[in-house]
């Protein structure tokens, strides 16, 4: 189980809270714990990050649905993976419209990005999984294109024998400030794009970028019981960052492959099984397919067409580890396409006995009686 606090508790809102209530709660906490208001306060910084992570999930409709169903494990590969936001700049980048808007822009100088190395971009892929793989949990190795540090310049972007120089425009700070009335506005340096340094002699291999596109193999652990649309995060497997900065993360979106026998409903699986009229009428014990092989199921006598029987524990694992769902088996009569003369003779005899047993009621009367009983 995750040791993180419940996101609703973090923001101080009820589970049924609306979008505006969640946004207001986050703004209030962000203002209270903003690092510019609490310089050097590690506890305030941790609360600021915690509130941002909670809003990142609860402020997004799809992520919120996943969180309500699976908790923190919906966003952490196998229950781990750490926080999404590695530093303050990730938060300001993600919520620039809120943190860099009028409230925060005027009060704290529109802080969006600091000077220095920037972490790599996050990447996203889609993982196609069968129900059998979801049932068991799998290890997948995927090949993807991502940015790696240039081997020629070791990610610096500068030609061998040269180095980056401090930007003349911002003096190496990566930011420039300008006065606007009573307030001072701070923005990324337009010359160095916030890096604080410039390259005069770029590396010939990467053209000064410091990174090149390369193929890479990444091993992904998929926990049993994941659902369509769940995002798994693999930390530090995204694009390489600037020299000295961490990689981005890799997000894997789960897509279920349609099964030829089973359909899924949460942790339950549903299948339709053809049986004969005599099995439905007299009862029988039959073998049916499950995700893990075969299982015996008893059909009670006088079972009606379309009846759904339940096999306990034959469904999918619940993601949080609270057991398994069930297999729901819908029975339907398989009418034979060809009958022998003897079979036809027996069925005619059965029909005559059936008619005598029901008296002289017409077919229409029997239908009316069925629905009125």
C-alpha cells in the first residue's frame, strides 16, 4: 500500500467536490506554501509539492476516475515510482496558468522557470495487453526513440576544447526582470532561453543541442489487474535532460486487446456458453473455459435461457490486491441446425405431451399468462 496521503485529504475537499472547489482549494494551499513566501522552509516546500501532485490528479477528470478506483497505484508502476514533480520548476511548468496567472504573477513575479539545467521531457507510449496478461501481470520490454546525451560533447552541446559561456544578457542568471508599475516581473532570458549560458562553438554531432535521438530498450513491470486507460509511470526513462539534470519519465497507457471469448466488467469477466435444451431442462455439470484453464460449473435443473451463473474468484485480480472478481456465465440454448428423423420424432412426441400437460390454452394465452404471473 502507498504511504502517500489521500489526495482529497491533502486538498481538504470532499470526494464529491466539483472542479471549481478543487481548484480553489489548490490555489489556497499553493498561496500558503509558495516557496517565495516561505524561503528556506523545507516543510512548506514539501507541502507545496504535495498539493501540486494532488491537484494534478484531482483536477483532471480521467485521472480522478482512475484515482477513485485504484488509489495511488493507478499512477505508480507497481505501486512505486515516486512523485511526478521532481522540483519546483516542474510545478510552475505544469500549472503556469494558475501559478503564473494574475494572483501569483503579481505577488511572486510570475515565476515560471529558473536558470540552470532542465530535466528531460516525459514520453508516452501505449501498451496493448491481452486479458491473460492483465490477469497474470507481465514484464514487457519495449523499444522506443528518445533523446540521449551526445557522446561527442557529453551533453554539453559545445565543440571539443570549448565550453559554454555565461550569457551576456542575463549575466548567467537565466532570467531578466523589468518593472511594471509597483511590481517587478521576472521572465526567462530571451537570449539563452533561461539556460544562463550560451554556446559559441556548437558540437558538430548534435549541432549544439547536447542530445541526439537514439533507440532504447526499456523494461516495464505491469501489475496484475490494470484497466484500460490506466497510466503506469516508469521513472527516469524519458528523454535525457540538460547536462547535470535528470531524465524525464515514461508514461505507459494501457489498452486492452479485445478477447474472442471474454468481455471485461471491472474485475469480473463475462462469457456466453452454448448448452443444449436437455442440459437446461434436466440440469448438468459442464466444463467451461476460464482465464486460467477450465473449471466445472453446475447447471441447475429448469434453468431458463439467458440465465447468468456466477463462478466465484474466476475473474481478474483487483489492482489494490483485495482478491479477485468473478466469472459471469450467460447460458443460451444451442438449437441444432440438423436433426435426425429419430430426434424429430422424439421432439414431436415431447411437444404433444407438453401441449396435453398445459390443457387447451392457445400459444397466445400462454404468452399472456407468462407475463402476468
